[in-house]
């Protein structure tokens, strides 16, 4: 039992440390969510014993270059040096931020020039704490290629609560299901739910008002006023989806993919959807653990996960989440939200072909592209 305790203890400390949380935040996470009460000196001794360093001067520059090259050969190429530095931290590679900036400028001079700061005028946003307001919206930049996305962000902490690639982000039942999954995951619903005027939000809005027993707990606003999630879409475009858009456009220009072909569109979904969802999960984890810097605007600085879970530590109002009864949740799932029909002959065929040919799911976009070409050849009976 003691060995298991020590292993878990080390795992938690290393995980929070690599994500960049401060010592005070690590102690609060350990106490509040893992029932581990330790002192600051003990934590610092443990960090030293585990070989964890904030400012690591003993790093392998060749390894750093190799990892940055790997990030540049994919959707990670859209991020700036702070983004890359935090990614290296999360992967256990400690290196000074100035070194990352220098290497990135050397390996990607054009991308560095394109990521110069832009000035944006903002209006004031009012919120008192996490779970006071959730902001939901669909993202359609990848929709022309068959990959609509739906997401939600907490207004105060800016923690991304879900980000899902789906067959349709215009389906009220899909959107309501994402909301119910989040309510179950986070232990309740927010005080307010903010969405745009899209018809896909109707079922989710009705369920939320039912949970809160308050018709005014949901708010329809124009997309331009749903500023929290709209601002985050801008970040997603710059840091990730531009790369995916360019990839799919390149496939079209090279006559590898034809979006007018149902077969090729279904095959593209079959091959790339799991990889795209994996990439979205990574960007969510990256965002939720990155440091939001202080600014002249009326926003709270900190890491979204820390802001969300350690609210009082950052001066926010805690315990704003509203409890939902199990009977209400069960009613919403069984009687309000209809299960989507997952049967699809194309997807069944591609799964059968992979099973018959002994093919495995690749994890790299280049290997996924090879799989796509092979499945298309099989489907068209080409040599």
C-alpha cells in the first residue's frame, strides 16, 4: 500500500509540475483532489528528488531541435514560441524559453514573421467565477471537408469544457449530448448558458432551463456577442485548424480528394476524424494548462485549470455550479435527447476492409494519408 501511495504521489507531482503549475497550486490540487496533505518544504524536497527543474540549463539541444522539428511537421507549426515551449514542458523536456524562441526562429523564420502581435480592441466582460456562465458554439472552418466541430468554454476561467469533431454540429441532439456529458463530468450545470441563435441550440437550451427551473438561465446572443468562445475560435484557427485546412486543400489540388465524391468524403472522415479528435484533445490540454498573462483588460491571469478548480486562490467566487438530480439527468437523456443513428454503410465497409487486410490505426498524419489512399484503391478496385 505504501509503494502504491508513493507511486501515485510521484505521478501527481510530476504531472502538475510539467504542466507548469506553481508550488502553491500543486499543494492545493494534491489536498483538494487527491487527499494528500503535505507542506511546502516537503513538496520542494520531492521535486528535487524527482529531478524536476523549472530552469533547466542541462538540456540536450539536439533533442530540443528534433522535437521542435516534429512539431513543425504538423498542426503544431501554427503555435508561437510560448506555445512550443509549453508543449515541450508537458512532454517532459525542460529548456529555457529563450532557447525555444531562438531555435524556432532559426527553423521556421517565415512562420515566426507571420505570428507578429496584432492589436485588438475589446469590450468589458463581466463574470464572477467558474460555472457562472458557459459559452457554446459550433466551428465551421473545417466543415467544407466534412469535419464540423463543437465546443464550450467557461467564461471566467476560460477552461475549454469540450471540443468535439462531429458528423454534424447543426444537430440539436448532438449538441445536447455534449452538454449532458459535460454536466455529468463536472458535477452540475452552470448558472447561465450562452449560445448564438442557431436552431441546433434549442434542445440544449430547453434542458438547461429545465435543470435550473429558470427560463432566463439561458441567453441567446448574436455570434459577435458570444465573445468568450468566438475569441477562442480565433486562437484555434491560428494554432491548429489553418494547418488542417491547408492539408485538405492540398489533397484537393493534387486530385487525391474530391469533396463532391461521397465515397472519398466518407473515407476522409474514417481515416482523419480520430487523428483530428486526438489533435483537438491535445490542444485543449495545452490550452487548459498554459499561462494566461496579465493584460490591461479586465481579465484574470492564470492557468485555466487552476482558475477553474482552485477558484478562491485566484479571487473568484467558488461553488457556482448547480447540482442536477440523477432523475432529471436520466429524464433528459432518455426522453429528450434522441440517439443518433450511427449506422453507415461506408464506415462499415472501411472497418471491414481494415479488419480483413490486417491494417492498424496509424497515429501520424502521413501514415493516415497512406491509409486513405489504400482504402480508396480497394473501394474503387484499382491496382
